[in-house]
C-alpha cells in the first residue's frame, strides 16, 4: 500500500496544475447540457495521461484506469455544469461569459477529479482493481447522473462503489462534512390548476370562483405535512407562485399555482404527493369546480452507505487530523443527483471544506461572489485518491 507521505508529495507536486485547470474552467463556464468545451478539455487531459475514456450522455466523459492486478472497480464522480449567474468577483480568473458562472464549485470538482486521475494513473502498477472517472453533466437541472447510469457508466466493468464530493464554504478548508444514512432530500415540482366558471362579480351565483376554491386548497395543503407525515421523517410543501383572474369585477374561472415538495424517504414522498393530489381534486369538486394536479418528478433522496462513509471518515482523520471531520447532524432539504449513484451502488457523498474567513472566502454557492479557497483542491485530490485505494483494498 502506498503511504500517505508519498501521496502528499505527489499531490503537492501537481497542485499548481490543478489550480490552473480549475481557473480555466471557472473562466469558461457552461450551463447544463452545454458542457462541450469542458468535455473536450477533459478529453485532452485524459489523452495526455493516456487514460482510456469515452463520451457518455453527450457532454459527459467516462475514463477508466485499470490497475495491474484484477480486483473491484470504484467510481469517482465530478459534476461539470455552471449556473446562469453573473460573476461579480474581482479576480483574474473571473468568468469571461456574461450571465454564466461556476457559482456552485463544479469547476473545482472537475479539477479535483482530473488531479485524482493523474495521481492514480501514476501508480496504476500498484493498484488492484479499476477506477472509473465519471465527469457528469447537468447536475443543476435535468439530472445527468441518471442519464449516465442509463447509458451504462456503472457497468463493463461493474462498479462496486462510488465516491463524490462537494465544496462547502460553511466548512473551513482542512475539514470535511460527512453524514451517515440520509443526507439529501428528494424533490418534486408541482403544478395545481383550479377550474371554475366566469361571471360578473355582481352576480356570484352565476359563477364558480376559482380564487375562493384556491384559497381553500392552500389552507388544506398546510395539513399535509403537519397531520400526515411522521415528524421524525419530515417534509416540506411550498407554493411559490399563484396566478388567476382577469379583472377586479370578474369571478375568476382559473387559478394556477406552482410549488415544490421535498421529502426524505420514499414512503413520505408518495404519501405527501398522494395527499396533495386528493386535496387538489376533492376540494374543488365539493365546491362545483375542478382541480388538476401535475407532478414533475425530480431527484431521488441521497442516502449514503455507512461502510463507504467510514472509509471517507477514516481517511480524513488519518490525513487531515483528529479535528478534521464534522458529522452533519441532520439531513438537508437540498437535492443532489449523486443520489442516483447512491441508489444504484454503495456510495458516499461528502462536503469538502472550502471556506476561509481570513481570505474572505465566505460567500455561499449560487451567489455572484462565490469563490473557494483553492487550498482545498489538493486536499480533495488526496482524499479521493485515498478513498479509491482504500475501497479497492478492502
């Protein structure tokens, strides 16, 4: 087994290379399903390293490092896409594309995986098994993880486990955040349409007021979580928009509402959505109208494997020290499409500390001043290399 000191030496030898890659991607952000330059740059690096690779899901890339000895296969995943946000930072590597920005750190994730690829490729003769490098598009929108899985990224050879990470400015560089079991929520977008009947406001008996019906539906929806979901499980139902009516003196014949549902397990997810559907259909019917419920299913909940999280935790303690691991106490109601990998295989997703108050790295993701402490890049590489090696040797 390669010792930690040698790995540290190797990663710090290529630290500037990793930073330069991250800054290049940061200056050239691409939105979901548009990651063609990013894809092509990744392919260039893999070719330079003579790493076997292929395009998956159009803008994604899968590379594979085959060890000298036969063994298991581990996947390392990085997402690639940026966000439709203006970069307002005053730095030399600021986004060159107006209205697009790596405001969630996916440029860092991609650079870290390329660094890990270079490290692992340099020691492939000492590796038992294989490492799949999964450069995934469209995490921010349509769930590129699911498409890559459907196109066979976890097969041939069969992937036995997967590790993923995400930079996090709420955690200081040199620390990580881990969560056993449930880590992220499932998400569903919902649309509710209430159908009534127009009439003049002076003659309400001739109409069916969609606004009044919508009001009753909104009130009833507040009971879905509070009176149906086990409080130890929890869920969130949010209505974010409501539109209806055409004039102050006209009974509205239609109201549309949109919202989001976040749940922590499959049972709660189906229960909540069924209760919403029942309310939307039955209350309008009882008032002479009609309710229509439309669900747009999004990401499943992210549930980590305890075995895989143990590997991440032990590696961090060994490499970064006794105070390096922060155990996240509660699941987040945010979503992450790494969940599809975790649903398909034993997996661990962890938060990589990237904040640094002394450097002014305090802004959270999805904001125009977001940046990372680039010292976290070498740490991320080191941890992912160790995670892969430890998994293959167990």
